[in-house]
C-alpha cells in the first residue's frame, strides 16, 4: 500500500493574506518606527549642540557693558520623566549709544539643570536685590541682542553631542539594515525565479 507523501506547509511569505517581511507596507512601518530616533538625534545636533556652538562663536566678538537687573529667579521646571531642573530667568536693562534696551537672555544654554542654571539664577536674583550692576555682552551690529553669560559648557555640549550622535547613528543604522535586508530578499527571490525558469526549460 503506497503512502501519499505529506506536503510541507507553505512558507510564511506564501500564506495568503499575510504581508511579506520585505513588502513595502512592512518596510514602511519599520522605517516610520525608526524615524523618531533619527529626528531626535538630528534635532539635538542641529538645534542643540550646533546652535550653541554657533551662538558661542558669535558672542566672542560682542562688547561688554553694564546692565541693571529688573527681575531674576531660578525657576524649577518639573519633567514628565520624574527628573526636573532649574532654569534661570532674568529681565535686565542696559544702554548703548543713548538708547535703552531690555534683555531676557541669561546664558547661551537654555536647558534646565541643578547646577549652572541654579547658580546663575541665584546670582542674578542677588544682584537684583542689592542693586548691583551685572556685565552683559552686546552684539555691536544688533544692540538689541545680548546675553549675560556667554561661556561655553563643554560637559553640557559633550553630553548633547553624544546623545544626538547616538540616536542618529542608531536610526540610520536600522534604516541601512532594512535596506540591506530588502535588497538581499529581492536578490534571493530573483534567484529563485531564475532557477524555476531553468527547471521548467529542462523539463520541456
């Protein structure tokens, strides 16, 4: 008595109604899932580290003048992740060539923390209470543009750079793997079709 050989189940890519792993829909969803990593990394590099370095380089040629602090505080900002920090806020008044200007920029670094921003806010608040003049740096070409602390914080810049590069590399790396996997599967599928065509010709 002959036995009918059991047929092996079709591969997952052949199951009707099931999307292939290299289908445009699956690849598009995977690329969209990775997109936030790339955007976070590029945003940190371009608008965080990059902008800070550009502003620092520009401010090195600005002129110093005295200003009166009208209001200042180290404001606590809570974070959705449970870790908050202080942000220095200030309003100051200064005069350039007989024109009075008002400034609001305490430093080149806008992100909250528990050290630099806290100390800067406390120092400016003390200057307001005592009536002590503070030094501000003014753009000679645009006197309305000024900053109190033009120093660069290497540690802060390094951390932002590492995070930005890390997220960007991770996102682009996954995109490259997706593209590589898609090209390999296309090549395998093309090779299978060629082998099937040769087999059909041999049978004929």
